[in-house]
């Protein structure tokens, strides 16, 4: 497989990355996280600052409904602004998950102290970031539906979105307005 910038085709994987309200509330932390993303091998395809209503959070995290942390997570995510990224790399899911570190902050501080969660996480709910695990198709489908209304391209949603979504030409990343709409359908329900 050819590498980025060498003229040949590359397969890119996209992943959704969310920076939670605990980090967005602190501009220096938000900037430090942004710099970590830029310093990694991840490409930022799109970014947007959002404020989700409680209902948006419930739809986004519907896979966790009924679990002990669900209500706390929904309330927290609706408590303030979040920053959303679409990140690209040939192994975007794993690279973003490594950059985030373990979900549990205590574990992150001991196992991956330089990770985002190891550096900035406060609790297991206020752990600074969200990222989906590879293969979470059901969850990503729900997230795509939620994001179609709230996030990236006004009334469009991905025909399919999962962490294995791939594009053949990395050069298209330079002009996302030319390629994202062709991968989307209007009025997704």
C-alpha cells in the first residue's frame, strides 16, 4: 500500500473523536489535546464545537441505556459544549484509542500516564474523550443518526458509518466538501 503524499492510493479509516465538556471548559486543556492530535499521525478531516441537548446525548449513547453509568453520562455530556472531530488514518480507530488511553482514569494514570485520559481525565465519566471501539457497528449506526442532525453537514448522514469506513484517495482529504457529500444521503431517518 502506498503512503500518504507519495501519489499512490491509500486506504484511510475514519473515526469519530469527541472531547467532553470537562476538557472543553478549560481552553488550555482543549488546546493541549488539539496539539496531541496534530502531533500524532492522525489527520483532522473535520472539527466542530457543539452543544448537545439531553435528547441528543440519549440517542448518541443509547447502547448504554440501562447501565449504571448511563444517566450520569447523559447528564454530563449535556452539561456544556463538546468538540467533535472526524479523524483519518490507515488505522484511525486504534491510533485514537491509544492516544486517549484506557477508559478508567485511575488505570490510565498508571498504564498510560502520557495519554489524554492519563493527563487530563478526572473520573471515569469525566474522562475527557470519547472514541468508539472497532466493530461497534450498532453503536456507530446510532451515533451516525444522531450526528446527522447535530454535527457535520446540515441534514446529511453517512450512508453507513462505522470505524472501518474507508476512502481510496488520501488526496481527497484536502477538499472534504468535494467528497463528503457524495458519501452521504439527505434526510437520513
